[in-house]
C-alpha cells in the first residue's frame, strides 16, 4: 500500500474477512488503498472458506480478528472490560447497551458489547474514524466502541442488514453515525425515510472495476438449443440461500420443453446447497444440472465467458432478507452475457426489462421458465441484450463514482484532529 498521507488511519470493520461472496467490499478496500487512504481491517469473524480471490491477495492492509465467540478468548475479553471500565464514557456505553438489550434480549447483543470492548481497547490511536460494512451486528460493535472512545463512524449498508434489522435500531444508528452510504435506490429510500436528517444517507452503487477483468468474448457461439451435442449453457452464481430463489429456478428448468437442449451450472456455497443438490438429483433433468461449489473469481469469469445465459431469480426470503443489486449481475454484464432475473430489489435499477435483460416477477417460476426457453432459442436476442448490459455497466455503473465519494469523505477524517480522550492500550 502506498500513501502520501500522514497522521491518521481509517479502521474498516466487516463481518467476515475474506469472503468469496463479498468481492464488492474487497474491490472497495483495494481501491481506497490505491488512492493512498491508510486502512486497517477488523473482522468479527474468521474466514470459513479455504479459497480467496486474487483481489484479496493484493490488499496490503493489516487484518485483525475480534473474538468471534467470547468464551473462547476470555482473557482478551476481560482485558477489554477492565480497560473500558476505566474510561469516562463507560457508563454511557452501558446505558446504550441496556436500552438495546431490553428491546433485543438475545445472546448476540451481549456478544456485540464484548467485541466492542475488545475493539475499543485494541484499536490503534492512529485510527481516527471507523467505517463499517453492514448496519446490523457490525454496526452495533462499532457504535458501542465509538461511544466509548469518542471516535466518529460511518457505515455502508447493503441488503440483509437493511431489511432484517428493526426500524428502531436502524433509526438510532443512522442518528449516531456521521454519514452512511447504501448500494440501491430502494435501500436509500428506506433508510432516508428513517433518518431525522436524510442527507446523512447517500446512494452509492458498488459498481465494477472493469480494469480487473478480462475483455468479454468478441463473439459467442450462436447456440439455440436445437443441437443435443452442443446445448445452451445456462449459469448462475450466488450463495445457496432462500433469497436467491434457486428453488424457483429448479422448477423453471424442470418445466423447459423436451426439445430444448441445455445444461445448467451453479457456482457458490450456502446453507441450502445440499438440499438443492438432493432436489435436483430427484428430478427428470438431473443429468443436465451441475453444482460446482464455491469458486475464485478467475474461474467464475471463465464460466461467464463460456456461458450463453445468466439467471438469478432473487426474491424475498421468509425472514425478510432480500438482495440489493447483486454484484454478480454486473460481472455477467461485464462479459456481455445475456441475463434473465427478477424484477425485484435493486436488480431493475441496473437491468431495464427488454433492454439489458429480461425480468420476471419474483417467485413466478412459470414466467421464468418461459423466459429462459425463449432466450435459449434466440442467440441474436441474447447478443443484443448482452451488448446493451455491457454498455450500461461501462457508462453508468463503473466503480470510480463510488470510490471518489468514499475517498473524499474518508480523506477528510484522516486529516481531521484526533478524537479526545483516546488512550493507548495498557
């Protein structure tokens, strides 16, 4: 990491690091590093995946891990508590915590406080401002630590954290943060509606850094599903969780006409993966479906280049969880790949129906099946939509706009005077 800046640092807090499903966070961290913003990364959880994307290997910031389970690191937690008890703002933190606990009587609330005390004690004095990804658990940790130390903080809100966090909690966190960004217009409208000062929340699409990806294929094969020896290749990339709608996709695939020749591949891990595999294995089209598991970005890009159609039938899960604007749609567009998705969440903010992609109602597997069938049979239509999606990505969803915004705001915090009453770790 190179830096022309002295006298300050930004602490970036994430829920888990590194994660294969969060390339949008990794590309942001790397871009800020390259702009000369001094960073240190703090993660609430240790990595659960053996693989890492190449972009993670390019990031030079120091990574520290908080106690994922407090009972596994009792001495570290006790040191945090002993240190915090000597701070003048400790009583204020306890009052905030107690107010939150009365409305959310869960063990997770206690873990947030414990992690916050460790974070506050161990955070370097040079880290003058904290920026946290996700407005739920990670923001609670940061908020308690900021209250205790007098630091300022900001947030990036994404998807699950917006739609599964109670309104009272989001309202209070927005009020306490200096500013925040979120990655869809739908999410921004929701959060500004909760904010006493709506200007605290800004829409900032993740975008995509096309310079880190190979050029898209100049010309794809014109597969139309008529040749059993050369079937149409359908691809989806995403975690196997309820909000991705893979149960609907399996139904849609099973309903495709018998004279259409196709193959489907799924890339990603997730809690529902084994269930989806079992369900697909019982279907009449089991031989056409492959679950490839999690993969690093070069392998995903290769599959995008080799495929004919990308499908992502996102919907709202029973828990209320939903997607924002999945970055994998931008990556598919970056390879000029035709896309079929649902008219849901932030997806139509990028894909306009019938222009950059085809959109169907969420949960409507019959409409999805019909759309897949028509697109599989029409390679010219796929090529037109893929080209339109690439141009929209290049024109309106590049990464620089968001990085310029974050760079300006975080740079101001680095240059600002250090917070009062900060003490080094004893």
